[in-house]
């Protein structure tokens, strides 16, 4: 008795199945993006590139500020800020150079009608400008993380601009999300 084996087709794709799977994946992706933009689904994000974060009002809890090294390269000295926060009029801005086009600015905006909610924010700051900072229950510890730590049960910043090489977020809701490119 001899056995007959069918060899699998190598390098062939059933086009009908491919397009059906691709269409379903794109529909799911569009649905997830829609839910994120409405704040119905939280996302986790790590952004390891230099950028600017702006916010009209940052209303935070469990605030901690201490010196350390950036999560982007583990070498650059930064001020590390950790907190849970609500931000009105959030903008995350990144300018980069593209061949032929030149400098291009990507702006992510959210929180115009209702605040952006962030849980577990860690942001490395190389520079920060605030119109006002208000702390409640503030403590300064010379033996804290990095040898010096400022803590506060609540912190409110107005008209904040933060230069950062690294941002880590455990979860975020982005109501009214818009993304734009300009040059």
C-alpha cells in the first residue's frame, strides 16, 4: 500500500479570504479609534521621543517630583513627575523633519469639552513653564527618590508647558481627540 500526501500550496493567498479579513480588521480598528476619541475606551501609551505637552489646567492627585534619568535613553538627567491627572485643553506637539517637505508639526489635541483623564502618568521633564502651581499637603524629602523628592496629595497647574523626552501613561481617555499635521 502506498500513501498519497497532498503538498500544501506555498506562496499562494486566497484573495477573497485576504480581503474579507483585511476589511474586518479595518472595521475593528476604526471602531476602536472611534471609541478612544469619545473617551469610551482607555488606552495605554509610551512615547519615547522629545515633544511638548501643553494644558490649560492640570488637576492632579498623588503628585511626586524627583530627579532621575530619562526613560528615553537612561542617560539624560530629568525631573520625573508622577501623578493621576485631569487635563483641560491638552495638546501633545512633536516637530520633526521630513525629506522634501521639511519641518512638520504633529499636534494631538483633546479635552476641549470635557477633561482628559490620565491614570498613572509618568513624564520626564527637561523644562516646565507654569502660570501658577498650587499644592495641598506638600512634603519635601531630602532622602526621597533620587535623593530629593517633592510630594503632594493634590497639585493644580495652570497654563502648563512641559518639554519632555519620555511619557508613560497607564490609561488615558481622550474626549474630542483630533490629530493634525502642519508645516
